[in-house]
C-alpha cells in the first residue's frame, strides 16, 4: 500500500480510491459482454441487444491519457469512440470526447467509480442519424475482479432502457488487441 508522510511527520496510509492507483487501474485493457434492454413500453424497439465491449488507453502524461472504446453489436455494427481522460484530483477524472458534449466527471470510490450524468451521441440502427441521449453510468468492482458497468439511458427525460456490461481485465496487454 502507498504510504504518505502525515502532517506531524508520522506515516499514514493514503486512502485507496480504486483497487489500484487510477493510472494503473484504467491503464489496463478491459473487455467483456453486455446487453441493452429497452423499457417494456418501448416494445417496438429492437431489444434486448447483446454487445461485446473493449476499452484500452494510451498514456499521454502522468495525469492524462486517451481512452479507446469499441462496442461490437450482435448485428455486426461497430462503434469506435475516443475520449480524453485527465486526472484532476486524487478521486476525480475529467472525461471528454467529440461525441460527449460537455464531457463528464468520474468520481472514484473504493468499489468502483461513477460518471456525472452525461450526454452522448448514439447511432440507432433504425434511424439514419445519431441522437443525443442522457446517461447515468456507474461501475462497480465485484470481489472477484469483475467490473459491472450499469448505464441508465434516457431521451428528453424519458427513460429508454438500461445497458449492463460485465468486464474483466485482459490477461495479455496491448493497445489494439
């Protein structure tokens, strides 16, 4: 564990915000599977829809890195997104990207992290254009090492559905896989 010199010259433990320091925790590739489920009243929407997800980072500095996310939907459609992550405090990361107007702030906790509500542009398979949806996104680290990402999605304040992705760190590193 990391040790810090306390105000009176005594050694004290630094609070662990994630199982590892943020750059180490987010610096590892994560991948897994998930599913998007629309609300029942949206029965006309295609769903549930299964997906595979992968995220890896490219370090830029000690406090800034690029995040590369890929979502592969069961219909073969692929979404690739790149974000900029900046450590702004020991327990906070600023997260921005071209498809995320206004960005988000990630708050680190001992058992995972939570994004502040954010808008993101999503392509829907039945529309010829993207739409901006609001997301409430929480990631919880299970005791066995699985990261469960739960995203509640709404449009104009109307709940559309929930996406849950179960991720694990990849045993072999590498940027593109």
